[in-house]
């Protein structure tokens, strides 16, 4: 392969990663809407204080939200009213998106985002444990596919950061080729 072919191959990697991400995405999506219960300020303060003191938590790592996370949240809510969801390695905007998705998938109420890495959730006043189909929704990814999706997403982020440099290298290579062609032969 020539240098130009190598650079073009690297530039096309973004398209391949986007196609791989589309293949992994679940086919059906949930259009369920969640109507959160209205909490009085006193109840909100009480549950927030209780959530900050509690030691039960569910970690969310690089796989984000998959079937096991939703199931763990409902299993915690079997005995506890509040729950801490520990989310690290994500930006504050991504953290807010995760909080909204958790609210939609679990039916709970997000009380607060604490210290930029903890979401405090409340299960609701009239909580009853839902059937298994709801606790482990089919439209969320299983564990292995969620890991593959996170790998592709990280690779895509790295490639997008690297693309401007490849474009400059390709332009430099073309400029060198023009200079070599423009020189008189001796």
C-alpha cells in the first residue's frame, strides 16, 4: 500500500465504525412515557437526605445502561426507597442524559445529581415490583453488546479526534507529489 492509500484507509475508518454502531443498536425502541409523581418540598428534602446517607448503590461504567443495570435498580428498590447510581468517566451533559434515560426505563424519580458523579433516585410512593419483562427490558442491550458498543464509541471518538491530522498529512502528500511532478528531469 502506498502512503496515500494508508491515509485514505484510516479516513474511511470512521464510516466503518458508524456502520458497526448501527448494527449493534437494538432494533426496537421504547416509547414508554413516564409520569413522575409530584413530591412536596419536604418529601423531596427528606428523600434526598435519606439518599445521601444510604450506602446502597448501583455502578454504571463504560457499558452505560444495559439490562443488568435496570434489574439491579429494581432489586435494590425491593428493600430500599432511595438509591445512589454511581456514574464515573462521563461528562456532566452525558450524566444528565443517563439520568433522563434511567427515569424513563425504571419509572423512578431523580432527586438530584450529587458531586458530578452520583445520581440519587427515589422509587416512588406507590412502588410495586414490576414483572421481569419490565425489570429487564428487551430493547436495552445485553452486557456483551453494550461493551462492544462502548468500544466502538470510544474508537469513533478517537478517530474523529485524529481525522484533521490525517487530512493535513494527505494534503502534504499531494503537495509533495505535485512538487515532484513539476520538477524538470535531469
